[in-house]
């Protein structure tokens, strides 16, 4: 799979996992009972497109109830706060390669402009 396509899928997964987490708090899931299963289906659909070993790593994170793909925030991991080495930070910003946090192992992507 081309890196650009894989990164694009990871960006979508990061957005879905974030949405899922937001839905899981504050009673929103109760207000919109169809939303969570819908998000989960889309996460599963996209994950199935990802080649191994990346897919296996994604699944391992979710088995532990954790988000597998996070948005980098100011060149740091959104999950554990570890600062990315310059080469990784550049890779994330450019979307030129798949980057994982050296500390927690999460996949990191750049938040797209909205
Ligand atoms: Zn991390």
C-alpha cells in the first residue's frame, strides 16, 4: 500500500477514535444510541484496509481500550505528551511516513485543516 493512502486512512481513524471518545463521555451515547455502533463499524471497515503489521498493532491498542491513532499536538504525542524527534515531527507534518510515538507506541498523524 502506498504510504500516502495508508496515512490518509490513519488520519480518518484518528478522527473517528477521537469522535468515539467524545461520544463515550457526557451521556451523548445515550442521546444518540446509533452513533457509537456506526463509528465502530467505520473504524472496523477502515482498519480492515490497513496492511499488517500496522493493522495488528492497531488492534492490540484497541484490545487494551486505548486509541491507536492520535493527532500530534505541537510536535508532541497527544496521548503521553512525549516530544517527537525532529525527523518524526517533520514526517508527521508532511504526512510523508508512518510515525509512532517512541514512548507509548501510538500512531501519530497531523490533524487536517477543517
Ligand atoms: Zn505517546
